[in-house]
C-alpha cells in the first residue's frame, strides 16, 4: 500500500469515528455540540500526530504556526470529552484494513506484555506501587499486545492497570476476538497453561510457547527421555474429578492430568456431582527440547506437526519472536510512548492507542520504501527513528510522498545478526512534564 493510500485509509477511519461522535463522547448530549477551534476531528488527528513536545508546542505545529492557536487548557478540556474507545476503534479498524491487504499466508504472531510507567498517583490503587528499598512510589499500566512478526505491526492490544494485570486472561481474549482464521502464535515463558493452549487449539491456530527448562518447569510433570534433546508427542486428557478411577489414570503422566477447581480451564466445568458423567478435554501437543548454545538448552510446547516443523525449524521460528521486544523499544523511545501529555489514565490511554496507530502507519510506509542493494559488508534497513519523524511530517501534510520515500531510503542502518549484549535491567522511566524536548 502506497503512502498516499495509507494516509487516505487512516483519515477515513478517523472520519468514521467523528461521524458517529455520540458513541465516543463522555457526555453525548453536550460534548462537541458548539462550534470550536478544537473539533473532535482536530483533536483525534492532532493527538495521533503528537510528538514529545509540550502541549503548547504541539498545538503550534497542529495549527501551522498560526497566531490564533488554542490554549493548552482548552486542549486539556476538549480531550476529556473523548472516550479512549474512539482511538481504539481507529487503531483496530486501521490495523484490520492493513491486515486484509496482506497476501494469504500463515501469519506469524507474537503475544507479550510491557509495563508503562505513568504519573505517580497514590489514589489510583489499581496501578499504584509504594516502592521499596528506598525506591520512589510509581504507577504502572500493562500493555498486552498481539504483534505480526512478518509485517511488523500491532494487530490488537489490551491495556490493564498493573495491580490487576492478568497476562493469561489477556492472552485468551486476544486470541478469541481475533478475525484471523489461522495463525501461529509464539509466546515466551510465563504464558504456558493448559487453558491458553486449549483456546489456541479451539481457534484452529498453532502455538509455540517457551517453558522453563529447569526442575521447576511445566515439563517436570511428564515422563520424558533422560536425554539432552528430545521431541515427545503428548495426547493429554484433562480431568477435573479425583476418585479411585481417575487416580489410577493420573499415574500415566503423559496422557492424563488433574486440573483442580482453583485453576482456570474454560472447557470443563469447575464442579460436578458424582452422578455426572466423567468429562475430559483432549489436548495434543509436543514437548521439544533443543540446544541453543554450547551448554544451553530451551524447551518449548507446540502443536505444529513434527514433519513440517522439526526441532531445528522450531528453534528458528522462536528466534523470530524477538521482533516484538524490539518493537516495544521503538514504540516507547522512537514513537514516544514515554512522553504523555496528561496525568489522567483516560487521556494516557488515548495516547497509547495514538502511538500504536502512528507506529503501524510508519512501519507500513517504511516497509514499502525501496532500498538500493549495494555491495556492502552488511545488509541495510531504514533508520526507523528518521522514518518515524518523516511519517509524522507526511501525516500532518508537511511533506510529499516522493520526498518522504527519498529521505527514508537515504537514511539507513546496518543489520548485524547474532549480536549479543549483557542485559541491563534498569528502573522504570517516566518523563516529567518539566523536561520536554523543545
């Protein structure tokens, strides 16, 4: 899809939301009923195109350096009239249209979560953390994302307050409500559960989930070969009931498993009477352990067929999951999802969806820019930081499509595969309103 087509598509989705404005206003009978400079369309368009500057500077850009610019106070009042669902609808509809334009191939999706620090507010108990060991108190939101690894766009997201965050619940919801008929979904450690696997199986999708490789991992509940590498097919019958008959069945650890009532499993009733027939749910998958380094191994669960996806291919497939990790970095630091223009959670949610929309917009444009292949040591790709800036200018109408593509194609960075650096775990970051870029 060419840049002009992509921009036209995005603007059409904004127009559709504005056309049904009463569905997305906090007070439908009053909001946006009077003629003002900051109309609903201007607000949504402006927030999606926002960078990391102060509200005043953003408004100056939005109104093309006019002397008749609305105040920051007016902007803050107008944005509180718009429900975050307006931005979510634009994001979902825009992403869906993009996905429909792709070739009919098996999508490769990743599900993961990322924490987002927001302004400290002790009154918001669902997101507030008091801090410990001298750490300052802070508030967190949790972003759960379904990410297309082949096309580098976000298909769907769920935003939760960190105190109530439930990645398993979000995983199930993202899978169940997706319109994609068939896909491979890849997840990291922490997402392994029979309920998650069953939802993917019922959807008709395939899963590839990494699990703990040590003695505390899920694989310790099975009878597996005493070898360093293996590929074991499992046909597991999950049962809620415990009696003399089932206790004998549970001795066959590779075919029968007890699921207690305290564990979430949506395809078996939590409780049953003795007179009720014995119910079970059959879950088919493989437990695969393979070597990743000289002395390192990983274990995964998958329902992909062994003839088409042997261990070596599963290893390559799982490595692609890293794309969602780098996307979170670009979303926060390049797209600007650390620099919010409000302390209210509702307004922050507006900006999270806005950044996701702009990220998808920039990725789609960047992926279609032709990069000359020259005889170089490394393969090169577009510098996403430059590309994001140019795509924002194009979205605002401050540059043309030819100039956009030319500048993106000239600003490149090398792709250096198999680079490894020691991971540095730092504290959460929130950029105060007093420290905005000019």
